């Protein structure tokens, strides 16, 4: 739901940029898809193509090449959402699971490659693993993952990362949940 809210906010921002700071609730298909691609930059080309096809199916009943993005992204009175929204949510869940598996493999590979004790790794190596798994991840998110995985307070992260604080890879991954 958070991701859908981010998409809606991005479309409102794009709408304002296209219409002298006024919101119309409408965007052209290319503008909508470009804004979506900028926001969800890690989404695969195949998933974007699937989203674009679903969008075309939903637009078959509408007039013109503009999208009422609010109708597309918001729930109706019964809590139902468009098929496009459902696909976007399903893809998001799948991508989260895939990323989790990718990150776990990266952490385990780094632990296995350690010449020292592979059962404990310093926090700096976990940072390296998170960045290796997703080089585009913003620093704040990397820090959040690192603190959560090591089960430490975010404000203590810098001090503990520079010390000899370490954590077992399986404990780290379990803490990430």
C-alpha cells in the first residue's frame, strides 16, 4: 500500500509539472509510464511491459490517450482496485521476495569467501553486501537494513560499524525478516 501511495504522489507531482502546478487528475500514457519508470527504476523491462499491456486493456473502454490516474490507483467504495493496481501490487510483492533471496545469497557468499571466521562478519561487510545486492539503494535505506539486521539502534550504527562489532550471517538475515 505504501508503494501505491508513492506512485499516486509521483503522478500528482507529474500532473502539477505538466499543468502549471494545477492537478487535473489526467496524464497521457507516455508521461504516466515515464513517471512510473523513474519511480520504480528497479522494475524489470518485462514487468514494465506487462504493466503497459494491462494499462492498454484498461484504456480500451476510455476515450483518448489520457489516464485518470486517481481512478486507476485508488480504491473504489468497496475497496476494489483496478487490474493494473493488482498487477502492480503482485509484482511488488514478487520483487520484494526476489530481492530478499538475492540479498541473502550475497550475504552468504561473502561469509563463505571470508578467510577469517565465516560465522561472524563485521558490520562493514554487511554494508558491502547490501550495496552489492542493490548499488542504487539510498544510503539511509542501507543504514536502516544494516541496523535492523544487526539488531542495533540506527543512532549507534556509525560507532558500532567502526568498532569490531560483528554478527552471524544467519542472525543478520533472520533479523531482516
